[in-house]
């Protein structure tokens, strides 16, 4: 995440069970330093797992 006060470190999204399954919603929360007004986020994946293609619908 990038804000007017700087950038956060990378956050690895992990948890119990099978994440990022078709037609499922995964929710994550994390703490970071005060970044000021959020300007942009960078989202990616490591191309691992069975059928690693994915579609991100939204970030809220």
C-alpha cells in the first residue's frame, strides 16, 4: 500500500483452509504504520497451486 506518508511492507495473505477458491470470498485484515491518505495498492500472486489463474473483483 502506498500513501502520502510512505509505503507499507508487503503483506502475505495466508490463513487456514483453502484460500482463493472459485466463487468464495476471503477477508483479511492487517496493521501497518500510518500511511496518510491511501494513494494506491499493489496486488499480485506467486502463480502457485492448482489452476493459479485468478480474478480480483474488488478491494474495500
